[in-house]
């Protein structure tokens, strides 16, 4: 009887211990951690120029979120970036000492390691991140700013590197449609020219030399006044001018 009671007591204590551990570890579930990682990636994709999106598409950049403190319900964002991307961004900044000094004074810096980490608090019921965690003085805010700066520099630099060899990868149908719409909004066909044919000619001319990804860099620079002021995409401007002459397009007044 005593042995039976002792055994029952043992199992009760074991069950209580397991339940206690489960309650401690129940701040964020695996599904919630996955959602946090997806939310963060979506935020960065929406904010950072196309060089980042391309790196994510190529699985060169990987994001992951894990739980690190159940008492404060804190998680850690880990972002893995390629070493050659660090070097590419560093080279761009080193070539412009004045910009490097200015950005450094504002608290911006290119990451020095390929595995970036930031711990932040999160509300377990809504997965909301407190505003204090996304300030640039906080770990998460600093990580976001560093990644944004790195891929912004890369995008601006790549916008100005037009390949001398022909482009062998056709533009997607979606991008051709978007380009044709943009053409009709910004340009006009010369007298006697059909606008649809002129814009199709422009697409043929440009796509033969510039890839769709390269166009994404150029489109970003042209839509961003600050990036445009850096002088990026001047080589493309000359190429575009030649295409417009060949296709009979002039700028709308």
C-alpha cells in the first residue's frame, strides 16, 4: 500500500511539473513565431528597395523568429545575409566618404556580421510589437535600419550598372503590361505613329539589353527623389533615349 501511494504521489508530482513547464513555455506557440517571421519579412519587403526582395526570392536572405524569454514574452529575430552583399554595400559607401560620415552621424551602419539578431517584446494575444521596440535605439529598430541601408545602397548602385551583353531573359508578361501602361502615361508617339506599337517597340528595345530585375532597380531610383539625386541610372537614360528615337516616342508636355 505504501509503495502504491508513493508511486501515485510520484506521478502526480511529475504531472504537475510537466504542466508547470508547459504553462511557462506557452507565451508564443510555434505558429505564432512563424507568423511573426512572416510579418517581419512582409514589413521589410514593403519598405526596402528591390535588391532585398531579389535576395529573399533567391533564398540568400533568411529570416527566423524564436522565443527567448517567456517571463517578458520576448522573441529574437535572426536575419542571415550573404557576406558578398555586405562587401557590395560597404564598397558603395566607402566610395562616398561624405555620405558615410553623414549616415554614421545619424546612427546608420552597414552590418559587420552575416547573422544579425535582435531581441524584442511582443504581445502574445495580438502579436503586436510595442513602438518602443522599433525605435532606432532599440535592437529591432537598429536591425531594420541596417538591413534597409545595406540593400538601399545596393539597389542604387545596381541601377547604374547596365550590362554590355544582350539580355537573354525576356520580361514577364506582367512587367511588359506595366511598362506599356507607364509608357502611355509618360510619352507620346510622333505624328503618324501608333502609340501601342511605339510602346511595344520601346519594350523590345529596352528588354533586349536590360533585365527585368535591372529595371526594378532603375524604376526604384526614378521613383525616389533622394536616390535620383545620386546620379544613378544615367547609363540607362542614354539607352532609353536611343530607344525612343528608334520607336518615335517623345515626352509628354
